[in-house]
């Protein structure tokens, strides 16, 4: 499964990067391909290209604020392949978050 994600929190520091780490770690455990864009105090890092989004099986938006480039995910949203969560959920419950992402993927197969 190929996962792309965006993490962002109001201050753009700790939770943004902790959520990124938690998502990446759980995806690697499961053998999933993963790319995580962060939108924080340092601006946008690891920016996802439209091709990355289009190729993804599921999108995780672990965001507590509005993000730049949200329209990139419109098609995936229409397909029901976007999981929108709070960054704290990704940090505290990465297993459950990826379980939900898997269900979205399987439901669309």
C-alpha cells in the first residue's frame, strides 16, 4: 500500500514532526511505501507532487489547521480515500490510524 500524508499543527513545531515520525514508523513496520509532507514553522518540507498524490492508495491528513495546496487531494476525497485526523491522534494512536487507512483502501478496491 502506498500512503501519502500531510502533518500540520497550529504552531508548526513539535506535533507536526512527531505526527510525521509516528506515521512513517508505523508504515515502515507494515511494509508500506510512505511520503509525509510537513507544513510547519519551517514552511513546507518534503512537498508532495500531484503525481505522488495521484499514485497513493490512501491519504492521511493529520492537520489541526488549514493547509496549503489542499486542492491536491480533492480527487482522493471524492474517492473516499482521505483520512482526516488530529495530529495528536497520529502521535498517540498510530496503529489505529493506519488500521483506519487500510479500511479506506480495502473499501475502495
